[in-house]
C-alpha cells in the first residue's frame, strides 16, 4: 500500500501532467498497481480461508473442491 500511495501522490511532483504522454502513463501505471494490490488482498483471503479450514479440520482432507462429485464412465 505504501508503494501505491507514493506512486500516486509523490510522483505528481516530478512529472509534468499537463502533457498527454506522462499523464496517460501515470494513470495506467497507478491503475495496474491498485489492481495488483486488490489481487494480493483477494489471494491472501483465499489462503487464510484455506489455512483456517485446515486448522478447524485438524489437517483432515475433506475432498478436492476442484473435482466433480459424479463418477466418470
């Protein structure tokens, strides 16, 4: 989050945002940084839920959630 904050706020002092080219790169780069931060938060929530489920089940594997429950012919 610190890097997103610095890239959003402090970089304005060094760039001339009146021109089209630096302004478009500034917004594109910051958008990608914020998207990456959102993905990291989402992945952390998924990992935390998996760890929590394993601790509550005391390490027992219930089943693979990726596989179908139907039998293949």
